[in-house]
């Protein structure tokens, strides 16, 4: 399974470049609330919260809008099938799914855009 991960013992400086890259890629604007990666305070530092590809969003979707890619294992949202009900967003344990009014939900698709812009190089796409 392909997923975005934070390197072990890595320190995030909370520069938000990963957040910016994600929101711009999906929504063409920088808005931290529209990013599928979130930076949260942890002790004296910061920690990136990423999609763990658990599939809870797919199980919650009543419209068959979320499927798992058989090759990569990544859960993907069909813009055509998504009605924007937000049930997937509610069940996300990492709180990294996004629902903008009048748009389909979005989630991490392990594209790696955020990892490419991280100046600390703490994000990576891994196969689990």
C-alpha cells in the first residue's frame, strides 16, 4: 500500500509549505482548512497529520464515491459520485479529509506534492 508518511524521529518546523502545496494543488488557493495534510502542535514542536489509508471513509460513504485503488491501495474519491454529505470527513481518525461547500470531498491520494516541498525532508511516500 502506498501512503504518505512522516519519517521517524523527524522534526517539523511548522513552515506550512506542505499545507500550502496541498491546498493549492486541490483548490488553487492557499487555505490551511483546504489541505489534506495538517500540522498540529505536539509538545514544544509540531507534527504533520497525514492520511493513514485506513478505509474508514470508504466504509462511511453511502454513495460508493470512495474506492481503493487495487494497485496502490490508496483510497480515492470519485468527484462524479460524491454528493458532499461529509460522512467520510466525520469518521476520518486523522481529521485530514476536506469538504468545501458545493464541492466533492477530498483526501490525500499520496501524490507526494507535499513531500517535494518540505524543506526539512520529513515527508515521504512509502509502500507498506
